[in-house]
């Protein structure tokens, strides 16, 4: 899949819609090789990744969720060095 595109007055290149649909990303890294070739790599949107992590629901005992490590160590007979 490939198309010829042009750089506009402001130095922008538009990625054709067919390619954007296949790639499905909105953030890219632009790399220049030593041979004058430009490589465009699709990246994950870090904001979306942070949102996905924030949406993770953890299951467990809510009371024990706020117990610190020192309390657990003492409860199980741990020795402080």
C-alpha cells in the first residue's frame, strides 16, 4: 500500500485516510535514515495508556489494602535488620 503525497506550505504531509484507518494510531515518530529515507512509526498514545491503567479495577479486601508493609512484617513475625 502506498500513495504519493506532497508537503504543503507549512511543511505538513497528510497521511491518506486508507492508511490511517489501517494503522489506527494518531501519534507517530518520524525518523530520518542516513540515506535520506523518512520512516514513520505509529506509537501508542501515552494518554490512552494512562487512561487504560487508571480504569483497571483491583479486587481484594478494602481494609487490608491500607495496611503498610511494617504492620504485615510484624504480624508475620518478621525481623527488622
